[in-house]
């Protein structure tokens, strides 16, 4: 009897020892890469479009339809729309290829798109386009506000050691409206709210640049008023730079 019990226990032990353990799962594949979203190609409103007439919604607003092409590896789009007079920006997020936005009439705008993907933390920014939302019956519109080229917004300029003051040439770019651009007036001062005061440097010019005198250890503020042949004007936003 003891022999049979011993043999039975031996069979059980052998059977338990012969069981195979579960296979070890393979390590995660780290060679696979996630493609970032591609740069979105804008469609409408077209770049520098002079007269956009949307669907009227009130006496001073219309609905403008923005459209663009499908971006590679893109799930959603953030449409950034900037009022070039007030410099206020609105952002419209959508998964579609169009967006309807209420816009002020007689106002220039710029817009661009940030493409996003659910599988990637990277984003892609489109080109920036501009257009003028003129409204019904409007054929004359001012030039687009000037944009800084140099110095860039909040840029620091270093003068040579020992130089306390020196000339700085400010440069900008513009796009005409319904008439050719005739000239510019550059306003520059170290006081933000005194750009047009008697103490400011005021430089009339027919080119996209103007030279002012700056001192080290000072922040300067500047803006440009653009005038076209019909007498229409536009004022840029206020830019600043620091001289060290």
C-alpha cells in the first residue's frame, strides 16, 4: 500500500514539474515612429484678397467661410484669425476643412492654421495669409498695417562696448490696399504712450525703413503709419526693442 502511495505521489510531482511556464511577452517595439501632422495648405480667403463679402449677419458684421486642404496625419485644426486693427485674435478649433466665422466689416485680417494629431505632440503651422473684409459695395480700402522686419518684437540689440548711443535702422514690410502706397511715417520713443509727442522721433519716409537714434539701457517703442495715393492710412501695432 505504501508503495502505491509513493508511486502516485511521484507521478503527481513529475506531472507538475513537466508543466511549461507561460511564455515571456516580447518587449514593446520601440522602432515604430509616429508621423507628425503635415503643414496645412490654405484655400480661402485667398492671400491679400482685397474684397471679401461674406453673408451679412448685421450692419457691421458678415460671416466669412475659411477653407483649407486636408493635412497629412492631421486630426484637428486650430484656425487663428487676427484683427489687424485691434490686434485681437480668435481661435476656432475644428476637425472639418471649413469654418464659418463672424467678422467685422471694413477690417483687414490675417489667418493661419495649427495642425494637430491625436498620436503626436508635435504640431505644424501653415503660412499666414491676409485679406480685407470690405462688405457690400466697398471698393476702396486702406493698405494693410505694416509688419516689423527689424528689430523683431521685443528683440535686444547690443551696441559695441563703450558706445552709449547709436543710430538704429528700423525696417518693416507692407501690402498695398486699393491704391499704391505713397509713404510712411515712423514714430519712435522710449515712452510707450508718447509715440506722437514732441519728444518722439518722427521720421517721414517713402521706403520701408527709417533711422532713429537710440541709447543703451533703454526700451524703445515704435509704430508705422502707412499712407496710400488716395489718402487712406493704416497704423501698425506698437513694437518694442531693447538696447543694451
